[in-house]
C-alpha cells in the first residue's frame, strides 16, 4: 500500500491543494518544485503549502534532484509543467524542454525506482476543438477554423452545409487536434507516461484537466487561466478582456474536485492505463464568467471589454464528457460554479494582484499571434 507520495510541481496552485487532500487521507507527501518567479515571485516556500508537506527545491529536468525526490516514494503525481497557451507560442523551446524533457527525466528515474502508480496531469487542450452536433443531431468532431474565417470575425465552427454546429460534451474518444505548442507538449507528456508505464509495468493514469479555478491561483501570472485573469483585472479596477465575441464555451472545474479525482486515480486499480477527462460536466460562456466574477466581487459597474481578437492557438468550444471518470473512478463533481466562485471571491478580498494581462496581450500582438 502506498504511504508516501511525490507531487512534482507541488508548490503551485493545483499541487498544493493535492498535498492537502492526500495529507487529510493519511498519506505522507513530498513536493518537488523549482519555485519559478512567474508563479512564486519571491522564490520562497508559499505560506499556503501545508507544513507537513516536505519540500524539495529543484528542477524536474535535473536527474540527480529527481532521483533524490523519489527516494522512499510509492507513487508520483506529475504536475510539473510550463503552463499557458499564449506564452507557449513564442517560448517554444522552453515549453518543449520543461514539459517534454522534464517528463523524460522523470520517467527514466521511475524505470529504476518502479513506483506503484504514476498519475500525470494531461489537459483538455489536446483535443483542440471539442465535439459538436450537426443539424441532423449527429455527433461530429469540430474542425479547425481557417485564418481567413477568423480574420472576417466569423467565430463559429461550421459543418459541411456552412451552418454553425452545436457544441456538445467531448469524450476521451475524440481525435486530438493539437492547436498550440502547449497542447503538443501536454499530449507528449501524456503519451510518454502511458507508453513508458505500459512498457515497464508502471501503473499509469492520465487525467485530462479542463479549466481549473480556485484559491491560490497565481493572480499576477497572465498565463495562469482566464478566470484568474478576470480576477486580476477586476481587483485593479480594470475591465476584463474577453477574446472573440465572448460566446466561446468552456468547462470550469473547481480545484477541490480536481484533487479529489487525483486521489481517486491513485486509489482505483481499474484506472490503470487510462486517460480520463476531469471537469465539471457543464459549460459556460467566457463572457458569462466575466460578468459573474464582476458581480461576485462587487464590481458590477465594470463591464467586460470584448476585444474581437483571436489568439493563435485558441479554440472555440470544448467541455467535458465525464461519464468515463464517473464509471471508472466514481468521480462526481461536488463544487458548483456559484459556490466555487463565492469561495474564490472570499479569498480574493485579501489578495493583491499586479495586472499583467494587458501587457501579455500586447506581447502577443507585437509577435503577430493575434488576428
């Protein structure tokens, strides 16, 4: 039975919540994290990391550090990654190096240590466009929008008859249509782990996370997620920036639901060798989320700014079909969006954030990564 667990990237947003979840359920927890300034501006152990979590400071690409972190460990959660679609499109070498080479270093060490289970954080980004229904009610895979279509501000995914398709929940069987450098690196992480695990008899599970939100997000990091970006803007009295027309739909899942799914993936033998969606099982438009966040934070006078821009690497719609996670893991989301956003708002009241969102957007414009 697994007693001690390693979480790579464990001092961050999801990893620290996972440490709490595992410690509550009787596991010993070790965390490996390099405390990068983009996430940890002061380069110090964050106050929110549970005091009982042992912290090893180091890089996932350093074989000696990884080997030391694995000593006495029975299972690994691999969360360490460079995160963000927009930034990945111009820091190509960095994202590929951290996410792919770092995973390879970890796997070579795991081949020697042979832990009982490896759970790797994959991403909904690997799907590209999600699933859709045609006008006849047939489930189809969304195609990629052309740059000419996007330049004309026609945002919808269209079928062969040129009519808009209706977005539908995306199952794990959907063919990946990998639209960004970040998505490519996450797909490689997933496949490297599942392939190596199968070859060497390391029980491995990949969890495809959808849009995670909750307390402890790095509010001054403009690549951490759309909801954190909205919060950062609103806390500084600025209008949230909404791409396209704001009607694109996403699956926003609370971090506490995510970490419970992680624990279930560790404890469920039938999950071995599988890739599973982890989301809320519902969808909301990005514009709806921006308005809801303003209301909950008491900033109702600040209306979202719809930029009408497209960021290269983005998609129109994708939200999770979680029926497989339900049947295999017994996973059921417990935190509704309204409850989760109110909890987030309570935490945000005590936070300060440097609004870097506009600067990050300008960076993409200068590099020709928006239309």
